[in-house]
């Protein structure tokens, strides 16, 4: 209290008895601020829960855990996306998926799914997301690269494939064979062997391991076929454990027309290759040689057992063969077996069914092509109108003659994709010619 003194107004309390009030003021304001903050946090929490975000009050109230709110929002939109896709609402599902990844860019599954979906309508955005995933998730970098490669191959982006495959060849020793094949395939499609020459000159262990393959390919590119034939015919200093060097050498001999030597080499080193690779090479060798009897016997052996999840790749192998070497009779036998065994169309067998669709178009069986188109459309939760364009493509009724325009929408096995790009990668599609690679 203030009192009147000769010297003016003064505090009535002695100086020794005056207590500082700043602590009490700070406690008061601190308590008020904390109460307001807590009230705000509770309000935000209630709002987020009403919307449906699976968040905790702890995530909202504690700043170090605020990133969990973004994750929760991401999972919320991811769940909605999955629900929309399951109901056949593709556009809505894609929108939710995009929101999910924006709110939670650390969600690898959401990012990968978004990249795969964008490869059809927004390829540049798809590539951007794939690159980001590969960089931000080093533990999944090589797996991401393989998914990215499938997307690039379907679109025919061979320059980007070259860059990606070169980097992976030099860094991913476990799957290097896959990338070496990708490099060779891209170099053939672009007619540009520069990357092969670069790797032949590279003295790093990863590059030197594959130098014989790259050097042989360069001989073929330079039309030095006699030297290439001699190179693949003699033993190589070392063979890779994946068996790709053997696969490549046998395939080169087949391409050069030395099918007997190719079959001998294949038989000698068959243990180094898996069943799928051996079957692919044997079928190709018989087709190139024109050995109809041997080819039919091989097909008969492949179609003898019942289809099971373990041997379903037989369909893929035969369909890839038919795309490269059209044969309506063989396709009829394959189709008859599929019908007789009533192969179920499911997520696990979709690749086989779409392979059959492409094989029917490749051999010119347009009745089966139409039947398969309708069956696949009926099984889809969406109208899948794009399949009509695929059918028209194989009938020669579209102005676009490059299969890469349509491949991104088709869930095909890699070997079938290779076969389709080899045959239909140019501006014009050749007329089916039984027994000849086209």
C-alpha cells in the first residue's frame, strides 16, 4: 500500500520485508500458457479423432512426437486408398494414395504403390518417386531399382534403363546378372553401345566380372560374328554363379544359327541354369533350327503335368516363345490345357492370363484374343476399357504400333515383356510367321 510522506508517496512496507513477485508472476503466466497449450492440444486431438486419424493425445501434445501425426494421417489416407481401389474407384484411390505419401513421405509401401500407379498417366512423376525411394530407403534400394526397371521397360525408356542398369551392375553384386541382361537389351534397343564400351574399359572388380559378356556383345554390334562365335564357343576363364554367362553364350550361338553347338553347351552346363532358363533356350533352339518334331516333343513334355503354383511359369515360357516364334498350333494346345484344367483367374495367376492374351494376339488367334479380352474385363472391378485398345493393337487396327504404349497397364512377367518389346518395339509390327523369330 502507498502512504503519504514528506518526500511523497512511498510503499508502507519496510524494504527488508519486501518479497519479489517475479517468480509468482512467471508461475502464473507459465501455468496459464500450459493450460492454454493443453487445451489447444486437446482440441486438435479431438478434431483429428473426429476426422478419423488414428492419433494419440501424446503424439499431439509432445513436440518431439509431432511427426507421428503426419504418419497417422498418411496411414489414414492409405487405408482409404486401399478401400477405394478394392471398390474399383481408381481415380479416388490414386488421390488418397497421393495424399498418404505427401503426409508421410517415409512410408515406403505408399510411395512404391504410388510410383507404380503413376507410371501410366504421369511417368515423370513416377520416375521422381522411384528415385526418391531409392535414395531415402537404402535398405530397399536394390528392390526399388528392380521395380523401377520393370516400369521403365514397359514404357520403353531405354536411356533411363541404361543409366539405372549400369549403376546397379556396379553396385548390386547379388543381382548383377539381371542388370547385365538389362544393359544388353537396352543397348540393342537404342542401337547405342557406348555404355558397353565404357564398362569394358572399367577396371573395377564389378565390371571386370562381366567383361567377356560386354566384349562379346560389342563384337556382335561390330558385325564381327566369326570372332563372337569363337569367343562364346571356347571356355571362359570364370563363370558367374548365377549362370547368366552360360545363358548368354547359348543364346548368342542360337542367334548365330549354331543351334547344335548351343544345345551341346546347354546340356554340358545345364546344372548352372534353372528350369525356366533351360526351357526357354531349348524351345528357341528348336524353333530356329526348324526342328518341328523336337519342338513339339518339348511342348508336350511341358504341358504333361497339371498346372500348379510351382510350375505355372510354364505358361509364361510358352507364351514368350509364341510371341517370338508364332505358332497357332502350339497356342491351341496350350489354350486347350488351360481350359481343360479350368485355371482360376486370380491375383496369383493374372500374369499367366495376360500372357495368354498377348500370345493369342501374337499368333493371330483373334477369336481367342477377343474371348480373353472379355474374360479379363469381366474379372476386373473397373471397366478396363484399355484392354479393347490392346486387342485392337494386335489386330493391327490402331495407328500406334509400339507395344510400349500399352504395356504399362498389363501385369506381365518380365520374360513376356522382353518378348513383346523385341517384337513390337519398333514403329511397325510384323505379320505372324510360324517358326521364325519376328
